[in-house]
C-alpha cells in the first residue's frame, strides 16, 4: 500500500494544496519556499497515522485528507469557531475513513474530551488512560480500520533534527500504540522507550547499536536453522540412499562447490563468517552413488542455510557501497566486523591508518548520511513510506547530486515509498519528473 494523494484545506488559514504523488515512481520530491508548510504536511501525516490528537489539534487547518493506493481515504476535519474575536479551527475534530465511496466509520473528539487530553494539571498519564479508553471503546469500527491500515502501511518521518536521539519523557500518547497492538488490549496504553536501553544522545551511535543487534539476531537465527537442518541430515541421507534418490552429477557438484565457496567469501567480507578454514571433502567419482547423494544433500542444505543471510547481506553491501563510495565519506572507510560492530578508519595517507575513528567524532554531514541511509535501508519494507525532510542539511553539493539516484535504488530494493521535502535544486538534479511544487507557480504569477 502507498500514499497517492495528500490534500489540505486552509493550512495556517492561508494555503490549500492537493499533492498528487508520483505513481510511476516510488520517489516524490516536494519543493517550496520556507513557510509554505512542507514540514507541517509531513508532521500531520505522521500524527494522523499515530492518531496523535494533540499534534492534530495544534496545527490550524480546516480539512486534511490522505488517499491510499487501495482507494482508502483518511480525512480529518475541524469546525470553525470564533475565539477571542478571531476565527479558529478548533472543536470538534472529526476523523473518518472511507473506501471506494462507502460509508465512513468516524471518530468525533468533542471539546470536553480534547481539553482533558490537553490539560496536564493532573498528569498526562491519568488524563489519557481515562479519556483515550473512553474514545477507543466508543469507536471500535474506526479503530479496527486504523489497525487494518497500519498493518499495511507505516509512516516514518525523518526530521531535520535527526542527529540526536530524543530523550524519553512522560509525554502524551497517541490514541493507539500500534507497535504493541498485537499484545495489548484496547484499554491498555504502553509507552515505548526509543533508546531501547542504551544511553546515547548521538543517533549515529544508536543506529550502529541497532545494526549490531540486527546482525547478531540474524546470526542467532542462522544457528537455530542450521542446527535443525544438521540434526535431520543423517536420517535424510539414509532415506535418500535407500530410495536411490536423484542427485547431481560430479560436474554439477564441482561447479556448485565453487559457487558455495564464493558465497562464503562474500559473507566473510560482510562479517557473517569469520573462519578461514578450508573444508576438506572426499573426492568425487561417478561410480560412487552414495557419495553423490551425500554431496547433493550437503550442497542443498548449505545453500538453504546460507540463504538466510541473503536479505541482510544485500542491505549491508548496499550500505557499505553508499557510505564508502557515493557519499560524504571521502577520506574514511566504514567496515563491519564479525561481531557486527560498525567502525571507521582513515582512507589514504595517514600516520595511523589502523586507528579507529569514533562515530561521534564524524562530521555533521557524515552523520546525516549515515543516519538517513541506515533508516532507509534497514528499517524499511514494502509496507513503509518515508517522509524525509531536507536531506541536503550539511551535505556538500557534490554529495547532493547523487542523492535521488541512491534513494531510487533503495526504494526499488525494498519496494518502499519515499516523499522528500527539499529546498535544494542539487537534490532535484534535473529530475523534474519527480518534482511537486507547492505554491511557487502562484507566487510567480503574482
């Protein structure tokens, strides 16, 4: 599922947009001057998918709508009220969902409920647990629809303040904690610490920590799979020999063993295999049918086990290629060791070429690159859309012109959608086919 259109009426009491996103490409670029609402549109998309009523309330607009590729439409409306002699979009807030023009389940947040959510005098936890539980219990149809949508589409907003991990605080929750929806009841509200137990203000350190955990988790899964396959090998071999099962020829076996060795070498380069020990196997003869069956099972089993690494290996190879050859790290080289640790070393002439460079000592542009591409490569899949705000921050012009080509490659690999807001013509780099301008044409005419 993808987002195909975003429309807003009377944003900041000024702007009305209908943003038709590119359907022929997984990448859309939104371009506009400062103050035209690019970042605000991104925030509203995120807040709507999180059902963050405080975020929705704080931004003035009359109507906001998101259309999805399955013809589902999520719409938020506010009623115009006079407050202190001025018109404002305030109460009530209505959220409704429709599909193919069908009648829409809706959720109406009245003035008294919203004021209780916004009033922190008794503590946000007390207010939200009571008020949100009431809202959820009274709007089962809309909540069920949101669960369906979020099972097929997740929004990730990569903000300009991406260099630092936001400290956890007892802030207001969304109506539903979707990340925990499979394990909690609708009346239960669960907080989630984004730092996952590590103390790190620098997001690059946090991302490296997450990547290391991901690699080690995949290795543990590999060990479990290998143990299960190896445990059943003797029985399967005996059964195959007794049944005189089909097998590879000696020439096919030789070729597949070479292919296996190449696969192992690739996994060594990406840190998944650390041993350089060569395995010694018996020689092959055409007349030894039992040995041919053994090799056939051994080869198929080994390919099956090693294929568990295919997805993460492909992503790590792309990550290393982008960081080491296509972006800002012109004088440094990134590596990942067999323990999953990410580290950098100087490239080229250096008095201490083997000395590691601390992650938090990298330049601002290097950190932005690492964080952006880590998120896009390792936290994405076909159910995700990324909203990327001003990717040009701290990046040299030469690095900016590579950006869209890299993003398109990542989107194609993970079948994800990326919507980019930028001021930089170098980010656009002639890709007018992906460009969506907000208000610029009207301003030019004036």
